[in-house]
C-alpha cells in the first residue's frame, strides 16, 4: 500500500512539514546544490531513507495470502498487518513533526529509521498474528519521524533552485522502496516462505539505514524551536476549522481508501481461480506503481489545463473506470483496471496534497501533517474494510467499497464547487463611511 505516494511514491513538498520561520532564511553560502560538497551524499542518503521507509511500511502487503494460510487468518485479520503500520504512522506524524522542530531533522530521521529497522528484524520471528500486528504498529509509529522531517531538512539545507531535484530523488526512493519491497517479498515468499521474505526486507532496510547514517550531512541551517502544545493545538484547530482544508483532507483519505482496499486484496483474488497466479508473479503486479510516477508528474499540467476541480473529476473518473474494468475475469482486463486505478489515485492525491500548502497561509507544517494523517488513516481503513468486503462479497464487494469512496470524492468536489460559486456571488461588504 503506498505511500504515498504509496503509495509510497507520492510524497511532495506540499504534503510534508516545512521549516520553521526562524530557520527559513539561512545564509545562501551554507546551502547545498549540485556540484558543491555534500549535495551528492545528501541525495544518496535520502534516497536510501526513502527506499527503507516504504519497503518496511508495506512489507506485508504482497504477502497477505501467505500470512493467512500460515497463521490461519482471514483476509480481514491479516490485513491488520498493513493497517496497523499505516494507522500508527497516521497518528504519530503530527507529534513527530513537532519533535523534529525541537530536536532536529537529522536526529529525528536517524532515530526513526534505526528503531524501524530494529523492529523490522524482529518481525519475521513474530510467534502469532497478534504479535505480528503489534510489531508492525510499533514500526509504523517509528517511521512517522521520516516523512515528518525529510522535506523540512531539504528545505533548510538545499538552495531553492536545486530543491526540486533533491526532492525528486527522495520521492524516487519512496516509489522504488514501495515497489521493490513488494516484488522482493513476493518472489522470496514463493521460494522460502513469508518469514524469509520479511527478513530480506529487514536486511534491505538495514543496509539503507547504514548508507543514510554515514552519508547524510550534518544540518547547518536548523534552529531549534520550543515545544508549545497550546500553540500547536491552536494551529491544528484553525486548520480543522477551515472548510476547504477539511475537504482536502477528506479527499486524500477517500482516494487512499480506494487504493488501500484494492492493493491489500488484489493478491487474494489473483492467487485464486480463475487466475491461480504464484506468489512471485502476484508480487510483480506492483510494477504497476510506475504508472503513478507518470500520473503524479502530469498532475500539474492537468491542473493548469482543467483547473483543480477539473483535474479531480478526471482522476475520479479514471479510478472508477479502473474499478469497473477490474471486475472482469480476464487477467488483461484486471491489469488494465489496476493501471487506471493507480493513475487516477496518484493524480488525485497529487492535486489534493499540493492544494493543502497553497490553502494554508500559516502553520503549513501542521496543515501538511494533518493531510498525511488523513491520508494514512484512509490507507488503514481501506486495507481493513476492503478485506472485510472481499470476505463478504468477493472482489465485487471490494470494488463496491471503492466506488462508494469515489462517490464521496465526487460529492465533496461538487459541494466545494457550489460553495465557491456562492462565495463569488456574495456581495462585498459595504465600506464604512466616516462621520
């Protein structure tokens, strides 16, 4: 299940914390850029962190049928090995973003990655489903420190003209980690079982963590802030009171509900009749994630041509068409359906997440963290509800859940359009006339 980019591959500047005002204007000579010492090390370090983060976060998703068979769990029960991790990340990303303001981006990323890797090396030895779910929840909570800190680190340490390229490498790491982790686990599980597959992901993440530790440059432009719970609560409350931000959070959560449901359950469908695909081939299905990289990049052009709401309607239509097409019992039709679902999801997520920072005029770090929380809560809900729907009504049940979420996005977008028209028609307040 992605990040974010979920996929993992969809984290953007808009969806991650920004530097505090105190640290937002460092001296230009202290910033990194291509050709200067440290830039390449920083790029490789954050690429490695991105790979580790999303390989770990969704490590059990491609293995759910094998976990069910081994531990005697239903699809709904096994899906909690994914939902627990994404749900814990959703709950912890906001407090982690606050801690990174106090203790430093580099320190937070290092601590988060270290704890997540250590837990990842324990996960294969979980004696029961309950222990597996508990360890995955701890792992998700630990991983929350990375998306809460990585983009703020880049914004503070990299020159503005080089920032997009640096962020692109981190996002590429997210995408490759999310995709390669699923493919790796699928083939290893087919040969040696799901526990060996999870062990391989843990070792991959450990290698990435070592690369990160030795290559990440020290932060030169970070200024520690103070932890002020009252100020944080006031900022968060202001964001939640904003109708447009609430709609954007809901849209992100609903899109991720569709995506989480589809990719949590698709393995169960493909290992059963009439497809009967082996575990390794099912894991390779996640190559479809590459479509999301393309559609995310195209989202900006879609908004320029169609407007934000027009781009959302196109994303929703594409997702719905993919869901309906996936109902066919032909493998080619199912794969094409997955392509459309993936393209629509990533485009819709890119539009919604980029709109958050444009809407929030202050407290952008908290506004973005709230979006991430909603996004990963949608992932958690989609994975669990999608599995329950599959158990009750087969693939058609999962598709029905996805279509309901799509209808929710359409309803919210239509409501937003009407609200915007009503606001434009509202007469401007009369200027007061001095006595």
